């Protein structure tokens, strides 16, 4: 009986001793079969930039969004299906003292495919930018006999800028792996010092914004493989600079946080 009581009293000590560093740094959710569904780098007084990542059942990453508790805020709320798969990711952000507001919701099916993206971000001028699911538009047939001159408005050109931000403690050489076919002045290789931000290029579109993460990707050049594996590439919530200009930032984050 005494041994049993001693074991009960020591349970909190045993659990505390088994708690690893990753338990206080990362938060995980799981599928019913035990595989990781989402992974969150938790923000605190020493970790000011974090992220949330979601995965399919086979381990393929399907969502990545940065979070922060400095320079304003950025956070992600998530809902799940009964099997543990992510159902919805709602990302919100706001710069410190700014009037802009980021508000993007991704919806997923139970297999991890994105079914729709709803963008309710405010550009700071009282306007809300909405990006509904793409739909096919039937062609306009010009009548054979035109009695009146028809004035056709030109499509509005939307521009997107891509920046890479080095949030690690060492210089990083970044290689551009994929750039949009409609890209302008893209850099293929650039060394970025700690804390620096480099514009890697821009691309233009008509009447819509396409997320930069689907058109552009990079890799980090390094002879030390372990060092490369410790660097995460996380897309920050975009900044709506104007009704026709959007800016995306790809953050280089070192997972080896002390």
C-alpha cells in the first residue's frame, strides 16, 4: 500500500521529467491512425515568428501559414473532420498600427484537397478583396450586324511582388526553383544576410490574384545538409498594398530555437 501511494505521489514528477523540448515548442494533432495531421510552432516571449502546417494522411504537406506576435499579429484557427484531417484553416493578421486586415479561409475535403479559398482581407481603403473559387466563363459571341459601337473595357492588370526574408542568424543563399511563366525580373540566386529582405521578382495577371505559393518555390544552397534541414520556408500572410498590387513574403525560419 505504501509503494502504491508513493507511485501516485511521484506521477507528476515522472511526467515532468519525460517532457521534451519539442513538447513545449510544437503542438501536434493526429489522424486516427496516429500520423501527424497538423504541426504548429508555438509563439512565446522568445519565439516571435511561428507557423502552422497541415498534412495529408500520406504525409504530403497541403497547407503552410506563418504566425507572429510581433509587429501586429498573425494567427491561424483550424477545424477538423472526425478522422483527424483538417477541414478549415482561418488565417487572420494585422500590422502594428496599420488599418489593413488579412482574413483568408482555406477549406479542405477529407482527403486533404483544397476545395475553396475565401479571401475577405481589407486593403485599408474600406474595400474587401474576395477571391472565390475559379469558374469557367462562356465566350461572348459578337453579333454579325453591329448597329452601335460597342465599348469593351480592358481587363484590370493585377500585380504580385514576391519577397524572401531571412529570419535566421546566418546568411542564406537562396535558389529560385520555379517561377511563374508571366514573371518579371526574377532572381535565380541570391545570398541574403540575417534580417534582410530581398525582392525576388513579380508577376502580372488579369482580373485576379493567384497565391504566390502555387507559382514560386525556392531551395537553400548549403554544404551542410543538417543546416539545410533546419531551415523552414513559410509563406507569410500577404499584404494588400493596393487594389491591384499584392505583396507576398517567404520567411526563412530556423527550427533550432534556443
